[in-house]
C-alpha cells in the first residue's frame, strides 16, 4: 500500500486529460493542476475515446450527454479514472452520473483543494481496482491449473489404475523430468487421453 507522501509525489508528472469547454473554469483547473506538477492535456467536445492518460477530468454538460455516454460505454476495465465536474444536481444530471459512474465528482464552484483531493483519491481507487483485477486473474489461472491437474489425475486413475497419490506423484515426476509445470504435464495427459485408444 502506498504511503501518503509517495502518493503526493505521484501527482508530479501525472498525465491529466481535461475534457472541458474553453472558458475561465478550464483555465482555473489547468492552472491548479500544473501548479501541483501534473501534465495537462485538453480536448473539447467530448472525444469518442480517451487518449493515453492517467486521469480524465470531464465536464458534465447535458448537450454532450450522448457523447459522454458513448465515451464511457467504450471504456475497458483498465481505463483511467474519470472525475466528473457538475454544476447543479437535478434529475437529469444525477441520471447521467449514475450511467457514467465516475470515480469522483467535483461540484461547482471549484475549489483548488477539492480538485487535488479528488484527483488523488481517484488515482488511489484506480490503483486498488487494478491490483484487485490482477489478483482475480491470478486466482482464475490458479483455479484452472488445479482443475487440470485434478482431471489428469482422474484420467490416470481410470485408465491406468493409479491411486490418487501415485497419480499425483506421476505428474510431479514428469514435470521435474521435462522441466515444466505440473499444469503443462496435466494438459498433455488430458490431450493424450482425449483420443480413444487404437483398436
């Protein structure tokens, strides 16, 4: 887990895309982000996809509703966090926020400290999400390997009369002699026994 000082240092050089109309608020946002060391890019209107960036700050303007929904719908699980800027809460705005599911929301009028806090917290939440997804992937791979080894042992027991312990030792021995993983040996055994024996 990162410490607070290291997280604050991370803001220095952080790439931030500001999707916002050209106005005074944009100048305020850009100025403050640059003051804390962020590298700022700007675009408007809302693009079809996000360029490479660490964080995106998005002005939620109702006339851009369809473009905002299309952008968010096309984002993958590893997409950077989006921080929404909203003017006032009405049913239409709240519905749009629910549909876009931003990592954080900043209310107008903007406050510099609030901007820093939301960028930092959105980045922390995104890192945790990425770590969690990686852990899930690792567990899925591990579960797949365990399932293959279990299937290979069952095949050895059924086809060759091994006991469970001996079948496991056979897979271990083959993995050591072939200098590969037990999962790879299990895949070979499963592939070999998937074909009916020659008559």
